[in-house]
């Protein structure tokens, strides 16, 4: 096993996981659901919402669906972890591949922690900021916690032109997804992985010509 690969992945995963969970705990214990804090103007906000576990505020219906989604994420995280361990043990693994898989793994784990444990260790946040380890117990059983999201970038906040069918006059917001550090890590990791695989495939298809030395 390459010690360099190990420490690269371990450090990246540890730092992102700590940042993700620290920010989520701070938001959960400081803000009420729907409350927001402007960071830069009115287009870069911390806006506290909770969702049932999918990325960028998307939900997955019902109690059974929530449990199934959490179990799926646990299995997926375990599979990604096994793949990452195999990459770490290969001395020839590309740094870019290690980084991209590490980002996907830590993002999945960050949201799995919310889904598994936040319902046990927090109370509700509808009317006041939540309490960590409340005496009356949490708001949901194991595997049924909600993921904390907070980053909101409404770069465009306008209305559709009135002449557009069905959409005319309706509010237009871009980018209207609300996400967290774990979601961002997964997105960056997936995009990085696709680009890395594309570049690697091109290099295999068109290898560099061998260098020759001039003999005098």
C-alpha cells in the first residue's frame, strides 16, 4: 500500500467530513427551518432547510421510501469505500482518481450520518433552533433523520416573460437548489471523475510517442 495514497485520501476525507458536520450542527442549533443569513448580497445565502436524504433538496416519498433510501446510501457508501481501499493499495493509482473517489465517498458518508443519527440526537427546528441531545429525545427513529441543507445561490431572481406558454409570469429563480458541503463534494467528485476518465481514455488511445536521443 502506498502511504502517500493513504494519507492523501485520509486527510481529504477527514477535513471535508469535519467541515460538513460542524456546519450542519451549527446551522441546526442556531437557525429555525426557513431562516436565512445573507453572506454576500442577496444571491449568496445560508438558508436552512431539511430534506429526506437526496441531493440538492430532493425528497424520496414516505417513511418506507426514506428507510429504503438510507439503506441504499449505506450500501453505496460501503461499495465506494471498498473501491477506494483497492485504489489506495495500488501504487500506480492516479492522484486525480483517488481525489475524485474520496470526494464522492465523503459526500455520501456526510449525508448518511444525517439520515441515520440526526433524528436521534436533535429535536425539531420548526419554531426554534434545535437542541443537541435533547432530554425528551429526538424527532425521528434510527435511519429516518433528515439531511441538513443550507447553501443557496439565487443568482437570478426574476419572472418568466408573459408571452411564454404555461410559464409566463411565474417566478424564475436560478440557481434554486439548496445544498450542503457533502452534496458539493459528491458533485465535484463525479464531474472530476468523468473528466479524469475521459482524459485517461484519450491518453490510452493516443499515447505519446517515445522520446529518442540524438546520437552524435
